[in-house]
C-alpha cells in the first residue's frame, strides 16, 4: 500500500485530548468527531485539511486517553496516514485496528505542506519535496495482517480468532 | 532465564513461557468498557459478526464518564449500553454507582495475577493488586468480547525501588507526581513498571491505586505494585519477579525527601515542588476521579477543612469514586464536614476530570485538581489552567483561594 499526501506537522506529545476533546467523544456519528478534530491544538485544521492529507508528529504521538475516537476523527477528516517519531501505545494499536495506517520513523525533517509518500509494505517514508527517504520501524506480523484486512473488524469477521 | 512479574502473568495466560518482546496470544480474565468507549465497542462487536459475548460473567459495562447524561445524544448511548447488557446478560453499573476502576477493584471483578483489559487508559490501576491490566481501545475490546483472547507484545520491565518513608502530609499522589516528573510523559512508553521497596509495603490499597493509576502518564503499558503488605478480603498468591529476571532499567528513589508536588499546565509531567507554584490564585478545586476519589482522600480533605469554610472565590467540587465510598463517607460524617465547609458533592463519576460536565472551568480560570491529567482543554475549556496535586493540597488551596502547601497549613493550625 502506497499513500501520498500533503502534510500537517505537529510537535511532540500530541495527546488524545487535543486530537479530540473528551466532551465530543460520546457519539457514534463519526462526522461529529471530524467536526472537532484537533480544534484546541490547531483551530484552522478543519478548514485546511484535504482528503488524503498526512499528519506528521514528533515523539509520543497520541498519548493519554485510550479513546479510539482520536484516530477515528483523523480518518473521518480525511487523513490517510500518520507518520511520527514515536507513538503512544494505545493510539498506535487503535489506529491499526480502525484501518488508519501509522508508521514510526525515528528521524525525519518533514515540514508543513511537504508532499510525502508512505510505503507501508517496505516500511519507508519519502519526502517528495526534498527527496529524503526515512526508514520506518517494523511492526509485528499480526499488525500487518490486521492492517492488510482493513482493520480488526474485517480481520475478525474473516478469521474469527487471533490464533 | 528468570522472569519479571509481567512475563510470569503473560506466560500463564498464553500457556507457554514468554519473555520480553515476544508476541503472545493470551486468554483474558475480564474486560470492561465505559460510556466513552462501550458504544463503539458494541458497534465493532456487532460488525465483527458477534452475537453472544464469549463469557457473560467476564464482561462489565460502566456508565461513569458522562453520568447522569448531560444531553439526549449521550442519554441514547447509555440506553444502547443498557439494552446490550440486558440482551447479553452482562453486569452493567449505572449512573452514580461509581468510576469503572474503583468498581472493578471494590467488587473483586479483578484479582491478583489476572490478565484484565479495559477500554480506558487508566486500567493500569489494577496493578495495585498485582494484576496485569492495561488499557485498549474500543475495537480491541470488541475482539476480546468475541474471542476471549487478544494478542500482545510482552513489554520489557522497569523496576522502581522506593526507599524511606513519606513525610507527614505528603501523599501517594505527591509520590507518583514526583516519579512522573522524573521519568517524563514518555519515560516508560510500552514498558511494565514494578514498584517495590520498603516505602511501598506500608501503603494502603487506596494509596497503591493512586500510584499505579498514573503509570499511564509515563506511557506505561502496565504497572505492578509489590503485593507485600497488601491486605485483601480474600486469599491470594503473591507474584514476585525472579532474582535473575531482566529489567531494562532500574530506578531507586528515597521518598523521605519528597515534598508536596504539583503538575503545572499543560502536562502531567510538568511537575514542580509546590513551592514554585505557591500563592497562584485558584477559582475551582476538584477532588475525585480514579486517582483520588477514595475514602482516604476524602478523609484527608475533611481533616483540613473541619470547622472551616473554603475561600469565597473558590468552588470546591467533590465526586466520590463510588457509591460505596460516598456511603462510607456519609456514615462517618465526612460528607457533612466537607459540605459544611462549602464543598459541593456531585454524582460519582468522571465528569469534571474528562471535561464532560458537572464542573467545567471558565476562560482564564485556574483549577487545582486531584486528578491525573492537565492537558490543555482536558477539563472542557482550553482557556483554563489545570494544576494537579494531592487531595490535601487541593483542600488547603480551596481554603486559602490560592495554591497552598498543606504541610505549612497544618503547622499553622496546631
């Protein structure tokens, strides 16, 4: 799977409260989530984001609450992948489970509005604006399978178990 | 090679010997989800083709994050949960019964040595009684509801040895704030933390829960508090790490040197000695949450506020961690003492801590809170500032209308 998009770049420790504030999480309507995504961190994000854009973070992206509404809100808003130097554990699992590709690249110098290509198969991120290539960290085989199925719901619908 | 506590518990549940960084498929002893996460869990479970949960005695739903419902949208999500619980014949704790983590421990739904998953990040709290418990998202939890299993990577462990004895007026909350400040918000990401040492042995279950609760504020996957000295109303087996177990890092702290601590805006690892924030004016004070809403916490606040009245410019809100805590505090006079001092009791639940309702601060206001997170906007308003501290510091600050070191207050009184 190869994903290409323009970037929105944020710093370290972007917590899930800032991705989607707690007061908006109680809903099954994903558009409600997308309408408020990142509103405390970057109030202009919603008017700027285009379908297929990519979020780029520093270290510990998605720390804090276990709310799956955080990756859901990003995905519904049009985000096609999240690239970060590191991820908080629960966010990373949630993103894969709902079929939002995430990739960890330890060092990158991606800036706002760069054009970036994410190659999940080979675990590589290419900054098309600067032609720099970054190596991603490998994810466990089970996560690759879940992501290839489009998330944990289709995975378990198909296989019925983890073993 | 020896095993850490988490390697032992995962091995038992995977039916094979595992060590750190191995992937294991494990049998799960119990799961819980709240009104923030359960609606998505139920939907995912149904979308997976789920009809009956794998074991109706091992699934718990709790309505605590927005309870009672503040609006019709949330009311309808609560209805969805109640209907699912009825059809599935699973235990649901309704509004006011308590905060999920308090209820799981109080009602013995989780026990030492078990492997428990919760769709809430503070599920790591159950490490207070030696269980491996970790937070997951809604879809992961649905997967367990369907299969009774999940996959996980066995984390490496950090051993944190706590020597010495806490000074009078210094609480388990000050201790964990200090440690979060030392390790940082990603200081233990993906790791299991083992707390051990003489300072741990004398801690009550309430205090142990405060300690393990905030392990997630360092990114930890799980936390264990050495069960030496732990008293539970049933028999249990202690699990200890082997002498030759491999720890990725070891820390030693002397807790005798720790003062009241405070996390200043906007991150729980932004921890300072309280002296650095002293006299900051506050408009709202909150005691509650899965971190500090237990009977010990209310007692500490009552001791400070007995016969006194909070500052006229401050609202003090208290949410007991469960109905049982509330009843105990009613019967022993704590609720009366605190109410006479000007505190406002609200229904047991998470509302103010997660910014849902029942105490959202106004623009420019400073809040002192005995909770676990002070990210910008956490309590429902990005234009407010949240300071995290112990219940004693919150009560002393409510009394003076400004951030106050509770140890100096006590000296002034006696």
